[in-house]
């Protein structure tokens, strides 16, 4: 159904969402990895407003913003592996939660968990745990996936959790543990095991090395000092 | 299909206005309930426990929160009347992109214009105008963002017009002077009853902002 390109970044959960969606729908695409510190002319041409990945280019026409791209993929390839429920109310609920978890205030605690120190870090740990509790109890509940029996759009949006363990390894603090969050833990195992997801996860060792370096850079430039 | 429809709202909220316009465009009757945001009703807290914010659209007792999600929901349920979102997937993606842009930029920048002074305000004004110009570019020569009829982007953006006078007074600038195409588009939208009846008077909004400034101790 035409030429599909994805401009992404190897470790970005926003880019991976798009790749996972295309993979689940068996849509072939060309993947172009962007160096975010040295953005290509192509990226700047296809997303002049935000200059960010991911961008989906279908038959030469670009679409930016991962949530927008996911809706487009669902509408363009509706038959294979539907990502949204049919009922308008249930669709509204999926969109609500994607909108919620993508909100910068809801992402911030996890970022601060990664690069913060001291009091700021403690606060972030508590906020992150509260959010995880909400996702575990109210959003996932008893379901196998956020989408029910099959992976849906919300699972893809929650996909960052699938490799959050590496972040915990680097920070040396565990918050998404199996005892406190058994359902999320089970979800992670199921999600990671799915053939499309399994083949499209960032390499563990590369993540470990790359993100350790990243964290060290942030800490070096941070105005805070680590408590002794 | 209509069932019971209630909109929990607050008269100056541009987000509430979006749902008002969408429902009016489709001629759907509903009960409008004004919330006192300093004294939120039990119903609001029960229907939107996560954000505790308006607008909340309650359809047959089930709440839909977030204005862009409400407008999409309204369009999907009452799809045969005055469709707001284009039918072509690419056009839909373009519309969703610009609504996301509006949500990321316009409200926050507008808030900075009335809440701040000096360099912060100057920067906010500059960026605000840049965003409006980008939107003017997207509008092009079309009557509305939706083409010949009101669309998703029109519904998402036009409510902010009711705050323009407040922004202009607080920021001491003229939006029309900088973005005449935008104001021309606004005037076309205001010719529609659905829009005119959903937006409050600009002077009233300005008075409300002055009151808020007092309450927050902003100069």
C-alpha cells in the first residue's frame, strides 16, 4: 500500500510505538535512525514544526507526533491487528490514558528518577510509584494487556515500561518490582515475549552503556550535589 | 442514541467551549452545568477523579474527559451530522497534528502573556504570534481549517479568540495587526451560531482575568 518510512531513534519509546504498530499489522517499512544530536535534513524537512522523531512518511507525505501516527496507522491498515476497540466510549478511554501518560507532568517523575539526586530524587520515586499504582490498578486491572486479550494502542504507549529495568539497573533503585506491581510485571513479561515486540526492543547492553553515559553527563552538569 | 448528555463546564474555559461548539454544530441537546472551580461539585470529582477538571462530558452516566477526546467522541457517536474530523486518514492526521500543536502552545503562551511581565512576557508574545502565523500558513486560502465547513482544528482554536482581548490588554499589543488572516478567519467562524453562542464576551473574559490577577497577586 505504498512506500512507508519511519524516522526514529533506536532507544526512543515514541519511535518504537510506531515500529511496533507497523510490525503488528505486518506493514513493511524502511527504518531511518536519526542521530538526535545531529538531525538530518530529511527530519527537518518532514517535521519543520517540532523537528522531532518519530515521523512516518507514507507515499512521501509526512506525519509527526506518535499519538497522531498511531491513529493514522490504525485507520490506514484497519484490518490487521486492530489497535483500538470499536466502541466509541472505549476508544475515548484509550485516548484518555495515552493523553494522560504522555503529559509532561506524568513523564517528569520517571526522568527525574533517572537523572535526579537527593530530595528531588526521593520525591520522584514517590510520584513514579503512585503513577505505576494507578496504571496497575485502574488502567490494566485484571486484563492481560491494556488492550484486553491482544496488544492495543495503549500497550504500545506503555511500552517504555518494557525496558525500564535498564534504567533501574543504572540508577540502582528498583521501583517497578514484581511484589508491589505483580500485574504490571506480568504485563511486561507478556509484552516483551510477543514476537513483534521481542524483535524490536533496544539492545540491553547498548542501552546500559549509552544510558549510563547519559546519566553521568547529566549528573556532572547538575547544580545539585549527591548526598554523602 | 442521544441518551442523557451533561456537560460540566466553566464559562470562560476555552476547552469547555470546544465541546459546546461541537454539540451545537451537530444540534445535539444537552444539559450545561456551571462548575464553581473553587468549590467543585461531588459529581465533577466523581466523574473526573484523575484530573478533577472541566470540561467533563457525561453520556448516559459515563464520563469522557479532556476536550479533544470529547470532540472526537462526539464526532464518532453523532457521525452523520456535521462531521468535524475529515474522512481521509491523511487529512485526519494533519488535523490531529495541528490540534496537538494548539494544545501544546496556545494556552500556555497565552497564560504567560497575562501572568507575566518584562522579558518573560515579551518572549511569550513573540512565540504566541509565531504560532498564530504558523496556523495562518496551515489555513492558507481556505474558508475554515476544515475547508468549506467548520472542522476539528477550527473547533479547537476558535475558543481562544474569546481570550484575545484579555491577552492584548495585558500584553499591550494587537493580534489583528500581526495576524490579520487569523482575525478574518475568526470573524467567519463567529458568523456561525454554534460558535457565537458558545463563546463568552471578550470584555467579560478580560474582567475575569483582572479578577484572577488580583486573586493571585499578579501586577
